[in-house]
C-alpha cells in the first residue's frame, strides 16, 4: 500500500536562488532535485520521504522492496506523482514490516519529458518493535546560515562519517539553523525559513536519504515563545514543509500537532523529544532584561505529557532529549552574566 500527499507550501524565494554568495550553489538547482531526499516519521509499518524539486517541475515514482541487494523479493512501485519547481512534497510508504531493512529507488523526469532517470538508490530500516541492540546518532548546534559556509562544510563531513557507521536513526538536537536578526531572534522575513532549512538539508547531504531523522527545536530556529505570532508561524511553516517530524498521531506516545515535541519507542527504549523555547513566553534574547533563569518552562500541556510517560512507561530505557542549555553558567569578574539565565533546573519545569 502506498499513501501520497503533496505539501501545499510553495517556496516564496525563487530569486534568492540566483545568489551563490548565500550558499545555494548552482549545482544544487541544476538537477532534478534541489537537495537529496529526506526520510522521516519511521514507524513499524511506514516511512515518509520529503522530496524537493529543482528549478523545473518534475514527475517522480518510487520503487521499493524488503531486504538487501542480493534478495529476490519483487520491487513494488508507487504511482507517478508531480512536484512543482522548488517545491517540497511528501510520499509515505505503508504496509511495511517492523525493524526491517528496505531498499528504494527514486526515479524522476521533467514534466515535458517521457524518460525517467534514476535519481538515487538507498536503504532504510523501519522502527524496531522488539528489544534488541541498535545504534543511533546525534547532531547538535549546527547553526547553519547562508553567511557561514564553513558550518555547512563541517556538517557535511560529520554527516558522511555518521552515514558510514549506519545508525538506525538520527536526532538533530536543536539550534540547527540560525536566524539573521539577533541572538535567537525571530524569522523576520517569510523567505528566510525555506532558505535556512534547504541549507540545513544541503549540509546533511545524503545522510537523511538512508537514516530517518528526528528534529528538535532550539532557541535559534525562530519559534521561541516570545517571538511575534506571524514570524513564529513563518518559521514553523518552513520547518514542517522541509522536515517530516512526528505529529500528535504518528506514534502511540503522541506529542504536539505542530511537530515540535513528541515521543516514540525504538525497541525497548522510550525516546521523548522536548521543546522548551517554544513554550517559554518571557523574552530570553541575549540583551533582554526580562527573562530569568526560572522562567524556562515546558508549558502545562507538555509537562503533563512528559510526566505521564515517565510515570507509566515500562520501557527499560527512558531517554530525554532537549536543546535548552539548562546548566551552562560562567562567571565573569565574580558575577554571573546574562548567559546564566539558561538556568540550573528552573522551578517551572
């Protein structure tokens, strides 16, 4: 069974792609895809691929089958699906088996062509159901911007190293991109969000094409609780358009409908991914005098969700992931500066 849905979010920054100084090289927009495919929301029976077309509209199809290259299981094929130029689309493969290795091939052609080309051939593993050893990887604080190309290069090298180790999933743990305005400032223009997430995906390179990715928010993604509603929505739209994160109904563990906190099981491990910055309403920008250490909070709904899982889960391992730097303190001339507002375990948690 194959389920397909195309994102309705259209990228509003096509003219930016003509400026190589911001980090999107010409080669990125000269092929059928703008960036490599991105695997997300792996469950025991399904997985989602996020695909972004290049500078021309395309038609895609996927072939997939269980097992390794030497296996003889027949290939299954999806229907053909169109993707507009510079636009993301999501396709979900269903009726898969838990903890199983699958291979897939992505084919694409231009709208006015009849000949499909093999774009990429990769493999992935679905969510484990039974207790067994597994490995996963974590990347944090990439702070990708169009003005610091060295960060993308470092991320690309790290991604290649992780891919060689073949973990079963990857957690990208916050401060993944960096807004342009100030320390942890808002997304001041709608076009900046898609650009930043495309640059993040460029830095991750082929890693998300084989290793399903879970993304957490830090305080640099433009979704902080004290940011204006409009700017926060711009940032959230861009993240959800280019990063297929779990939603409230993806797993039995649930989470946020905005895909910014969630839980999942992998074998006998319970993983809970938290989000503090989004649910903290008081301004914690670097030069703001408002925010205090104990202001940081998960919010009542997320806090209740977390406590419920910790109290009732029978998982052998319970892993919490959070991007807030709660225990970072530094002393300058005998005083704690503004950075101490990250806190040491605030009362509102």
